[in-house]
């Protein structure tokens, strides 16, 4: 069973997305903070990480965490999930984001499952 780690400060997203992905046969692990998520990457060795971009402590914390994750685990598939395109006008190119996929919330679960299966 493939292990997915979801890192997001929104408990509703963790619960909803986690439940939907578990129903698709994935083993789900969740972290409410980037720090906890980074620790879990080392302890559970996920097959794929879903990471929010914005966190309360800093709007760009997810981008920073993505760079940390890729520096330590360059082959670990990483998807960034965000609603920032609607809320904030960050100046970045998707090509500069250290992630395999950059997806806007809300993500349709069937699309997410298909993408996950393509990477693991």
C-alpha cells in the first residue's frame, strides 16, 4: 500500500482529502505543520507528499518546505496544493517550483488519484 503524507494547516482538508484517498487504497499520514511534516518524511518514508503552500507563520512557507524536501529527497514525488492563485498575486513561475505538480484547490479527487498513481 502506497504511503501519502499530507501537510496542511487546514484540518478539514487533512480529514477530507485523507478520507477520500484512503478510500482509493492509499495509506494516509497527516501533519498540521511543516515542521511535523518534515519529521514525518524521515520517520515514515512516504511514497508521495501533498504540501500546502500557505501556512499561518509565513505565506510562502510551503515553497520553502518544498525546496527543503527536494534537497533531502530529490526523487520523492511532491505535489503543491494551493488556493493562492485566487487569494494572492505571488510572482513565481511554475517551472521554478520544486514540485512535480502544482495544483489549485479544490482539487478534483479523481484527477488527484490519477496523478498520484502516475508518480508511484
